[in-house]
C-alpha cells in the first residue's frame, strides 16, 4: 500500500493521522481529500504542507466523479475514511447533513473504491474510522463495550455512523471489498474544533466565560489522546485483519463534572490564577436531548492482537492539550472568528 487516501484529513483526528502516516512511512504518498466544511482547517497541516509526499484535493465524498478521478489519478490502494459530520449537538439541530455525508458519502466512497479496484483487491484496504457511540449508552454499572456489543445508536450522529458501519460491512460480505474498521472513544488534544467539550471549555476558561455543563454533569466519557488514536489507526491500517473491527479506547473514564473541575484547576495553575477560581465559571444548563449516560471501551482485542496500548496517561495528556491551546492562541482565535476559512484561498491547491 503506497498511495493512501485520507478523507477528512483537514479535521481534528485526520490531521494527526496524516502526520503519523507521513512520518512513519517515508516514500508513501498521502492524499488528503477534504471538503473543508466548518470543521476542516488546513492550518492543522501547516507543518506537512511542503512535504513532497503530501497532496491535498478539495472535494466532497458525495461527489461520484471527483472521488473516482482522485482514486485513479493517485493510483490509490488504501483509503482511511474519516470524513464525517462529527458533532452530536449539530446532529440534533440538523440531522440531514449527517445522513448526506456519513451515509451517502460513505456509500459513494465504497462504490468508487470498488469500481477503481475493479475486482483486484490484492494489497488494497478500505479502512473506516468510526465511534463507540454506535453501541448506545451504558449504565454506570454496565460492563464495557466490546466488538460484539449490539449496535443501539441513539443520536442522529451515532445513527448515521452506525448506518455507515453497516454499509462498510455489507461491501465486505457482498463484494469482498477488503475492509477494516475501528470504533473509538472520545478523543481530545491539539486541533480539535472548539465546539467539543475540552477545547470549548479551555477557550472559555481562558476568556473567563461561562462553562455550560449539560444536566448535572454526571455523564461519563472514556477519553483518549488523539495522537494515540492516530497511532492505533496506522497500526490497524497496516497490520489489522481484513473484515475485522477493533475497539479503541483509553480505559480512562471521567464524569463530565470531575473532568471539568480538573480542567479548571489545571488551567488556573497554567495561567497563574488562584486554584479554584475558574470553577466559579461552571454553569449547569438544560441537558442535551437524548444525552447518552456513559460510553466506555474494552480495548483488549487491539492490545492482544496488534499490541497497541495508549502511550499517555490522562494527566499528561490534558497538560499537553492545555499547553497546545495556550501556545496556539492564534489558531483558536482564527477558528472562533472564522478567519481559518480563508486559509485555503491563501494557499495554492497543492500539486
Ligand atoms: P472533524 O469534525 O474534526 O473533521 C471532519 C473532517 O471531515 C473535516 O475536515 C471536514 O471538512 C471533513 N468533511 C466533512 N464532510 C465532508 C464531506 N462531505 N466530504 C469531504 N470531507 C468532509 O471530525 P473528527 O473529530 O476529526 O472525527 C473524524 C472521524 O473520526 C469521524 O468519522 C468521527 O465519526 C470519528 N470519531 C471521532 C471521535 C472524536 O472524539 N472526535 C471519536 C471516535 C470516532
Ligand atoms: P462532546 O465533546 O460533544 O462529545 P460527545 O457528545 O460526542 O461525547 O461532549 C462530551 C460530553 O460533554 C457529553 O456528555 C456532553 C457534554 N458537554 C457539556 O456538558 N457541555 C458542552 O458545552 C459540550 C459541548 C458537551
């Protein structure tokens, strides 16, 4: 596999995946195919934009012709599919765009890959990146999600991702397309759009703005540092078994309120404020509709079969994350002002 197409590479996780693939595989070409929605930001890839093995194509995964031509032009033999609408709150406001990108877009990508490879699946891979939210919601005393947990998605976002997982699986069973899949827990780290909990709250704490905690803050998430997810994706791409799904998680469960208090105190320490000061910004607001109580992943399969474990402890990960957002305030300001959307125009369409 020498020519790797990454969809959604200008987003949060995709940009880390591109960096890992380029760094660990000199000589392989990495093509970033991204529509640049509000969540896509080429600034995330500033450090690799001049790498001779990195290419950018602006395009929608729903666009049949553009996808097919790109697969042909770069002689793509591996696809790492991350492009998606990814924010639960937005899916509650506007489910249709989630169906378009996550379901129709994924199906188009599958169909174009099948057409491009034209029955020769030797050394080809279609890797679909998904979420643990497809498994639904756990009670506090339930055991963890495993690869065999029945799907039970409950938000428009998770329903659209669950549907895309089923379509990927159907292309394996029906046509023999060489797929692999992974379902990962909540990611955090550099370059995450500040609509998601951790970057939003870092930004609000810095600006002394209220921290809107949904409901009582008792919902639990299992947090994984984004670079560890990117390393897991790279491992699964090259070493994962065709037809298999791998769960990825940090064994790192936190209730929102406990995590937010840690974030507040660590930000106070970082900014030289009195410890406890930022906790005064915590504001309990109306709960999210259909708010899943708990997600938690059993990541033993990827550990046993592929030898992957997270490299970072949570405390170190959160400190690195705070440090990144605070030393990249311009990135945060560009993203919150919308300025980043002109970054593409400022750049040339690469090669
Ligand atoms: P993101 O919202 O930060 O980035 C999504 C990227 O996809 C953006 O660059 C956007 O421009 C691009 N995109 C959106 N619609 C497109 C379309 N129609 N055509 C081409 N490109 C399009 O998302 P993320 O948080 O980086 O998530 C990436 C993937 O990982 C998603 O599939 C998501 O479901 C999955 N995932 C995310 C998490 C998480 O915690 N963020 C956890 C598990 C799985
Ligand atoms: P989020 O980052 O949106 O990820 P997901 O919903 O996919 O897990 O939210 C993480 C948790 O934080 C979730 O339980 C919802 C909660 N939350 C808040 O309490 N306030 C907020 O402003 C946001 C964005 C999320």
